[in-house]
C-alpha cells in the first residue's frame, strides 16, 4: 500500500511540456497565467541509461553504477549554461525565454525509469544486482545564472517549497520509488559542475543507508523511552539552548550536539510530519521565511560563500511514516576561511567521524550569521 501524500496546502500547479528527447519538464510559476508553450528546438537523441544497482555484501547496502554519467556536462562557461533560459542562438534544457522555477528529468541520471535489467549481459558479478530504476530530476530556482537559493525573494522561496512538496507527492506515488530526497549541492568544493542556482531530486527504489540507520535509532528510542526520537531531540535542544540557531513558531534550526561536520544544522518542524507534501500552509510559509536565514548564514560565515549540501530527509514512502520526522540537514566541509575538512582515513575508511569544531562554537557563529 502506497502512503497517502495529499497535501494540506495546494502547491503551484505545474505546466508540463516534453523536451526534444522525450524527457519531462515542469514549470512552477510564482503567479498563474504565464505562457509556457515554447518548444524545445534541439535535435537530441534519447539518452541511453545503463544504471544498475549492485549489493555491497560487506556493508549490506546498494551501490549505484551509472557509467554513462562520465559524459555529463562539466563546468561550462556561463554563455553555454544548460540551465539558463533558451535564446534563438543558444537553446538550453529550458525552452522558455524566462522562468520562475523549472524541474526536469536529468539528461544524465543516476537512476531512470527505463533502466535495463542487468541480468543476462555484461560481466559476471558475484553479488545481487538489479536495474537502476528510479528518477533523477534537476530543479532550477531561478532563471538568473548568478545568485543563490538564499537570495531569492520570499515569493520565489514559497514557490520552491511548493514545488518540493509537489514533486515529493508525485514521485512517492510511483511504484518504483521508496524514498524521495530533494537536495542542493552548493560550491565547487562540494563538487558542483554547474553554477546556475539549482538543486536535484533523487527518487530511490530503496531506503538509503542513512535513513535506514535513523529508522533503527527511532525504533530503539521508542522501545526504550516510549517517546518520539525527533520530538525528544528537539525538546532537549530547546532546553539546552547552547546550540539553537533559529527558534520559530513552527520550525527550529540547531547544531546537533553530535555534529560530524565543522558547520552543520538540522532544521525540524515542531509538528510531526513525514514529508514535505504533508506540510500545511502555515508551515510552508514559515519555511520560506526561514530558508534565507539558515542558508544565508553559510554565505556569511566567511569572506566568500561557504560550500554546503542541503538535503531533505523524508520518511520512506510505504512504511515507518510515524517513525521519521521530516528534517533538513545542511552542512559545510569548510572549517575556516581557507581550510576544508577532508574525509580521510578515519571517516572514509572506518566510518568514524572527527569534528575539529565544537558544536557549541559552530552554533554561536551560525546564530550570529543568521541574524
């Protein structure tokens, strides 16, 4: 049984078109009535995906193998940015001459609905393998090539929140999806290859390792205390106060006492909701107000914007909806103006994290930057 993902607040109704190779593109507008009928004039062959999943027998988790992504677009000059609006001289992934928020199927996806079954061809693999079925989308936050998500006006941020919620609901309804993960990679130190303000949405056919560990921790906490892990964690951080960065009426942002990254925030709604689609109108509105403070704090930490990853962790689609509360994790590998935290032997090899900055100190700096 798939979960009911009906939203309590209607998201912006997207306008859909098909790109030249058949991929879907959706326009989410700040206000209704925009003409989004521009046609993709490029001569594009259909992308052949070769994604497959291979089971890591030592770690007990799936690994995605997607060799076709080696040919994806890599750091193009601004005038060749594929996420900018199209012009007659330079057609791009987005046919419109202007747009507010656009979401489209990734041309070089890690997971694809039509990924072929790997059995019966290719090398012999001594572990379980299956088709890399799922969906990967790109979300552009603005038609402007420069800027950031934090720098968008409130109306645009509300559109972004609504688009996240709508995509979560739509992707969660697919039979091949078990977890929806919207995220933003920001900055070259993270590995960004396109500088246009954008994020991505991965719809996985399995529960990711991080979420699986969180589920185990939530169940163990409930069995031990009778409480809800996220609600108790939020109450404890409010009571302690030392790591609280922003405390709103419906959302709070804090540095967890167990932070792994030099600068890391968790953003939680005060009400238990499993995913973005379940947020009500007031929660979406406050989130649109909170995002510039939270993400902008990372911009103001140092002399230049800090690189970060911002990822929405949502409950699995078909089970454990009461165990996991929606939350945003934002973290940066930068530990100083000219210093990065590299995942070396202990972190990458053994999985044991070492944080060079006390979470209380990081919270102080982020609270000052958040204003």
